[in-house]
C-alpha cells in the first residue's frame, strides 16, 4: 500500500513539472532591463590651444617655425554629470619672434598678424610665464608647476605641442615645462574616430569638422589663433555632449630633434 502511495506522489510531481514547463515556454519572457553606464570623463579642465607661427611660402613642415600667437581657451564642466563643457576664460598673447623677427608676406597674409603686433609683443619665455600664471590663477597648477587637478591640452591635430612648442623652446633656449609635456588630445583624430566610417572627405579641417558634427559654420577668421581655438572648443563641447571619451591620443617626445638644430640652441640654416 505504501509503495502505491509513493508511486502516485511521484507521478503527481512529474505531471506538475511537465505542466509548468509547457506553460512557461508559451509565455514570452520579460525583456531584460538595459542599464546604460555613462561614459567616464577623467579630466576636470580642458586647455584648447591653437598657436600661429612664422612660415615661408616654400617651406616644409620641418621649418624652424617661431610661435607668434598663443591663445588658450579654458573649458570646464557645467554639470556634475560631465556632459556639458563651456569656455570659462581665455588667455591670448602675440609673441615676438627672435630668430627671424621679420614676418614673411605669406605669413602675414595667412594669419593677418602684422609686424607691429609681434614687434610690440613679449618674447616667448615671458608669454610662457604669463600662461603659467593664468593656470595658477584658475587653480589648474601650483606656482611650482605641479598639477592641482586633472587637465588635458586639446588642439586641432597633434602639431601645436608635439612640434611647435618643442621647436620654440629650443629656439628660446628654455626647457619645456612639465605641465605641457603630457595629456594631449588631438581633436581632429577624436572627431574622425567618432564619425568613422561615415566621412572621408579631405581636408578634414576645423570647418569640415564643424559641418560633419552638425554645428553652425566657423565663427571668426580661419588661421586666427584665438578664433581657431574658440571653434575647436565648440567641437570639444559637442564631443562631450555626445559622450565621446576625451582622452589623450598624442605622444610628446621632448627630445625630438630636427635637422636644423645645432648645439646650444643654434639654428643651422
């Protein structure tokens, strides 16, 4: 009798399990909730830089360019979620060249920087000291140059710090400040990576980047350092709002040398 009861209980359990299996397979499962994790932006400030430099109509990029305009747009987050960036202040100075103090006609026509503007401007070491004080005043670095917060330089292409700053420090016979030797964002490369492969047209300059990102046309005059920096800032802000990680993508070699670099800061041309 006991064996018969056990058999009935086992059969009932099997029937119940089979019923649950059939009913569960006929009902669509609830869709899993997707929790989107906001992109992490590690930097608290962005220093958008676009220098202008001396040039000749027939020169190559190996030319010993001297910086003649030094603008910086300081950008900070408007919100705690780190989605919206804005310009909070600007630094701007023309710079007096010392190796070839007379601007070429080509350089003046390209940049609209006049001979009087550079003749009456401070030389590069003094400008660099003013930039450092600008950063100190905004709590970006300490007086000794040590970083107080996480910040990154941003420019259109890798050239401004990687090439122009290194060349200029050599010509001016001064060391490259530690606060300019790391954490550099090539904005042009960041835009290309963001929209790839939907855009292949060249040249991929600032106006083209503004267009492909759906921003209004270039504001100001192209090849004005300060106007270029302001428009690059608009691009950086757009990338931030699109949750593109704004991270370093440019290596800086402070020991890089060009063929015209002699000993003790001499230029062999």
